[in-house]
């Protein structure tokens, strides 16, 4: 039986209070507009629970009524997992569950609720002379629950791992309203299946994460940061290998950016000045953490060796916080600046690190065959094989025509190369609704059967993020 929108709003209001339910379409826009503006479906209502008990009450009601539920954190996801697909769902925003429940510096953990903004988690950790090293461009609005549900990556994966590796345990509400109390801070616990890893990265299709125990790390005394000039990705690979051999686990980040990315940012005023040492076809942004008791200069020494080997031809080091901030702005603004250059076709892919140069070379060649004048803007995490392989429209092209004529063809060409190289078509952004059909095409059939069986067991009525990931 279909439940009317008015009835849904009334029933939710009775459960959690009328001031915690948004039913007017004009008031929902902030919850519906995702960053890439690809999805434009409305919702029946938005619920803003203020406690775990209220999340449980919503899911018990939804399970009985057969109403689809979309968990939402900061609404920063890039594949549409956090916004409606059908139009009859209820968005459950976790924004009011925003407490840091506990910080245990001895154990190196922080227990944070799902609605905690990542930047606030950083501040809470740093107040205890520790760090939570999940670091990405949207940290001022992204929330812990969404970051874990999408298994977010970011720029520190090289040294610390992605969201799954930074999570000790989770608390989550299941489809029927039961509470899984898995806020484990044990480093060793072999008592059955690892349910934490099942829920992290599930994009809200198996349960709603309401809190998590996160790993904290000692705060570095300082950072050494540089941008070096390189001829291209083929030079970046031996440079990365040299740095890893000399610096080891203190190598936090190794990011590559083409010169076109710098040109775009300077043209649109996103940078107050050029943060590089001078013009170069490509740049590598490298950062090393210096812990207390260690001598400075490790990165400088490694760069000098690289220069002697001909791997780089120039470099500039951050001498002050403002320099480091500008260098990281250069990297983090790469996605933003492309929107100012018209339409762009984007891919979040990964390949084995040694295959990154081949991916970029073959991908650019394929794109230029398809669309003469297209502007390749591949950039990202060379150190872990995750490249954001983006293409901006030719100068002066019509944006809508460019997307309509080339979007699907470009995806097919790039994904073919990625799969040939043993890579993944979704490195850190997830599946959501954008890649659900692609997942069926590329995933091992046995793996898909296992995933569907898990979904059926935990959410037999299919109310959790319906249609996402598995369709």
C-alpha cells in the first residue's frame, strides 16, 4: 500500500517532532542538490533525528510501512548515493548527531557520532596533540557517517590508509531498527565476521552508521612540503619509488598535477600567485611528516638525489605555513576549477601504481581520438594509484552538446583501459546511482551474488538506500 506524502510527514512528526521533519519541497533543496548537479529527483520528506533512539524509531516505522530511507551526511558525495533515485524516499540527515563522545589518547582512539564534520574531528584530535589523518577537499562540510559509508580516501591514504583502515568499530542502526553496538577499540578481536568492514563502504545500503571509533595518531612536529617539476607521469614513478625507499612511512602524500591545472587556477583567480618553481609539463606535490626527535631535511636530501638522477629539474619548498597552504590549495582546487572551464567528463579510477603512466598516456590518446581539442586534466594520488582522470571540454565548445555526444563514449574508452590494466572503475567515490549499471558489468558474478545475499539478509524489504549500488 502506498503511503501519501502528507501521511509520511505526519507520522515522522509524531515520532521525532514536527520541528525535525521537513516536508515542504522548497525547503528540501539543500538536501537534494548534490555537488555535481547530475541528479534532480525530489524526496517525500527530510527527517533530522537528534539521537540514536530516534534513528531506530524512524527505521522501525519505515520497515513496517515499506518506505525507502536515504541516509545522508554532509551531502558531499559524488556518485549520488546520498540523494533520491525514485522520488518517494525519505532522507534521514545525521547532521544533528554531531557529538565527540570520547577521546582516549592512551588507546589512540576517538569515538565520534555520524554527524560530526570532518574538520571538527580534526580540531578535536589536535586539541589532544593527536591527528585524525583523513584529509580531503570537502572536510569543511563532509561528515563522519558519510565518509565511512563511502570509504573515503583523500590525500593521506599513502601513509595512513583510507576510511576503512582508520576505523576501529562502528555503531549502526539496522533496517528493522535494531542497534548494532560495535564500537570496538580492540586491536585484536577474532570473534567471527568483521561486521565493521561490512558496514564501512556499504553506502547506507546495509545500515545507518550512527557513530564510529576512529584511529588517532601522534601529531607530527612539522611537515616538509615541496612541489617539484617533472616531465610527466613516467618520471613520477621512479621519483616516487626513490622517495619511498629513502623516507618510508613518513611519506604522507605524492600527488601529480598537469600544467593545465595550474593555468586554469591562475586564470580564474583561485591562487593568489604561482606556488611552483616555474613552468613545467607536470608537477608533483610531495609531503613528509617530521615526528618529534627526528632531524629536519629528509625531503630536501631525497629531492637533491632525485635532481642528481635527472628525475626532476626544479623544486620549491614550503618555508612557511602560507606556502604549504597555497601548495595544497593548488591540489585541492583541481575539481573546483574545472567547473569554471565549462563541462567536464570525470573518472575516479585506480590501477597498480606501476601502471599509472600507461593509464594516463593511453587514456589521453583515446580521448583525443574521440574528441579533437579535448583538454585532459588527469591528477591525483600517484602514491596509491588513484587518478582523477578528467577531461574539460574543448575551448568554445557547447557544454550540453559536449556531454551529450561524448560522456558515455569517454567513459567506455577510459574504463576499458583501466580494466585492461587490472584497475578499478571506482577508486574512492563509490557506486551510488551513477555507477550501479557499470558495477554489474565489471564485478565478478560470484562477488555480486554474495553482495546481494548480504543485502537480502540485512534488509529483506529493501528500504535502505533503495536502488543504490546493487540496483
